[in-house]
C-alpha cells in the first residue's frame, strides 16, 4: 500500500466533520463531540498520569461501551485527524470544528475565538519577545496563567509566535489553564498535549478556586515540570523571606489580554 500525501489543515477538519456526523446517527451531534473530547483526553492522560489511571480508565470504558465497534474505530480516526491537522500548523483545530458543526447552541451559546484573530492579538502584543529570548538564553522560564482557557486558542497563538521567533516554548513557557466547562478543558488538554505544550489544565472556577479535575500534559510530565516549578517556588520563597523587596524590584510581570505571564 502506497503512503498517502499528508492532508491539509482544511482537509483534516473536513474529514473530522464527516466522521463525527457518521457517529451521530444514534446520538445527538453535541453528545458525540463531547464524548470524543473526553475519551481522547482520558486516553492521553492515561499514557502519562499513572496516579489517576484507574479512575480515568473506568470512565473511558463507561463512555466507549455506548458505541459500536465501527463507531469506536471512527473515534480513533478522528483523533488522527486532529493530530495531523495540528502538525500542519499550530491552531485551534477543535474550536474551529466546534464552530463548523454549529454546536454553540448546545453549550449555552459558547463561542471560540478564531485562531487567526488570536494570532493577530499575539502578534500585536509581542512586547515580551525580548524577555522570552533572554529567558531562553539564561535557562529561565515563564508561567502563563489562562483563567478562561476555552479550547486553548490564545495559548496556542503565543506558542506559535514563539516558535516563529526561534524561541523554544517547550522549555521557556509553562501554562496553568482553567475553565469551568469540562468539554472546553478536554479540548484544550488534547491540543496542548498534541502540540507538546507543558501545561496543567484545571476544570474549576477561577473566582472561588473550586476544582473538579486536573490534567497534566505529556510535556509537563515528561519534562519534569512539577519538579521545576516546585524548585522555582522554593527559590522565590527563600528570596521573599530574606528580602521582601527583592521580587518587587526584579520580577517582570507582563499583562496581556486574558493572559498573564510572569517571568521568574
């Protein structure tokens, strides 16, 4: 069998839409999309997060048993389309598909900002570029805090900008992203995982800080980011105790629309 040519981003999205519609003959379209996102997130998580493996494996089996074997195979093909689509160019693949399927009414009118607009916003707010380069040269990193991550379009846009500028976002940036909606959390987690963005994605309320689930991307786990963050926090705590004014004098805080990045 000859190897086929890679599909374009649009072709991957079109094939994803075709597959999900074929899986929607017995269930409503938004239910199938929700189930796909949750199962894909569970499968990725279970490849790296052993602490939550048993509970998440049970949840995966609970969902997949609703579907026939051919439908289950289509889910695998859908994930392959997301993977191939993201490999062509970092962008909000799942957010675009969500809007193409006109699912916003099923999620209380939820809309996802177009990737092109997010990339424009990132480019217009490119002031941190010099600081990012300096952090890379000195072996430091930023933490990006996203309180309403949606499908992750803004984070992906900044990762794409850094990549275009020759900055290794996998070493320089760590993301802490929250959203109250479970499907949005799963969408962001899938895309951050496939783009190898170091991140912790939390389903929770950023106003009350109540949490219902925590998702660690493969880049976070395999990159040893729990250790790196803990070590950095220890250093910051020591400096704060010794000289309370130290952080105020040396910490660079960059406030961007929706996102806050802090340079350690």
